[in-house]
C-alpha cells in the first residue's frame, strides 16, 4: 500500500532458504493471482477474500515434474497452464485448461518428445496462444513455434516459427 507504506505478502515463499518467483498470472479484474509454488498444483489466491483454491493436473498425466506459465481466461472463469517432464534427455510438455477456478483440469495438447510449452496468453475466451520450444535443435538457439488452439483442445494451428516477444493491446 503506497499511502501507508505497508507491505502485505500475497504469495508466501515456498522455501524461505531458497526464495523463488512463482507468480504466474493476475486476473484481468485484479481479484485473483495464480502461482505454482506448491508442488503438483496451481494455487489461485483471491485477493479480496484472502481465500485460496487449487487446480490440479489432468488425472491421466503422471509423468510431469513442472507446472507453470498459467494464464487466466479473459472472462476469469478458467485457467490454462503448461506441464513438463523437466528433463533435458526426456523432455515433453503438455497444455491443460481448468474446468473452473478450482479442482481438475483437462489435457488439451501434448507435445513432441524433446519439446515443452509456454502459455503466452488467451486471445479470446475460446482460444489460446502457446509457444512450443524444442530442446532437440538448440544450435545456437532452441527452435520455437507459435500455435493457437481452442480451449477444448480442438483446432491446433501453427501460426509461425520463432518466439513471441510481446502483444500490446489497445
């Protein structure tokens, strides 16, 4: 709070001995934040009530170690996030979308072995923009591609080769 100069911790450190930034997203109305500080879940924190809920990985995924790059849908009713095995030799990534602001999620995209995903943003309520990065061809930079996909997992379309730098909205 700038006027009172009081600091309120919004997201607790998962390990005080090894502080890390694990904030993924803030909802468009600034009510919710999503973080991946807890192993195996995305935590959604309600900044108005101080309540929390969690979104879990799709039940069919058991071989992941990393969750993150979560993004709230424009209407604030769902969360998209990426999962990955987290190993250079056996990396593989997935994209999931929550059924709501707590509980389970649905697997919507499975990457090739040797690649992982980053959620860039929701383009609108039914459409995501994701980046796929391949670890198999990193000489000198890893190869990336941009994809759009419907939130229900249909219609994946490659948009471009390369990495997205930013999107500026009006």
